[in-house]
C-alpha cells in the first residue's frame, strides 16, 4: 500500500476499477477529466490500465487476450478494494515514464 491511500475516496476506487474493466476507453476518458486525472490513486492505476488494455486489444484474436482481460478483472477488484497493484514490467515502465 502507498502513502496516498489515506486520501482515497470511494469515487477514486470506482474509477480505478472501471479503468481496468473498460480499458482502453475509460483510461482515455479519465485523462480528459480535469478533476480526475491528477488524483494520485486514479493516476497510478490509470496508466497501467491503459497499457494493459492496449495489450488485451492487440492480443484479442488469441486466447492470450481473454486471459489478459480476466487478469484485468482481478486487478479491478484489487483497485476497488483500495489496494495498489503491481503489474510485472508495466508498473515499472509507468513509473519510469512519470505516468504513475
């Protein structure tokens, strides 16, 4: 868990979960919403959800795409519970780019 969890609202948790479930659409919408895009909890999940969603779309013709989507559902559940998730390779990439 990270230090910003003390200020996480139920709205933040909902948006973070929706970002994983309906990625890449919801992450793009969140980036356009001024009141949401700079919320630390949403920001940390949003970039990861966007990259994972793009991977799911690219691999959607294969069984891998379905597995990625089920993994995204699991991550959505964790985000809704207020947990910070770590996705191998993607989390580090997002942090190194300054996106999360």
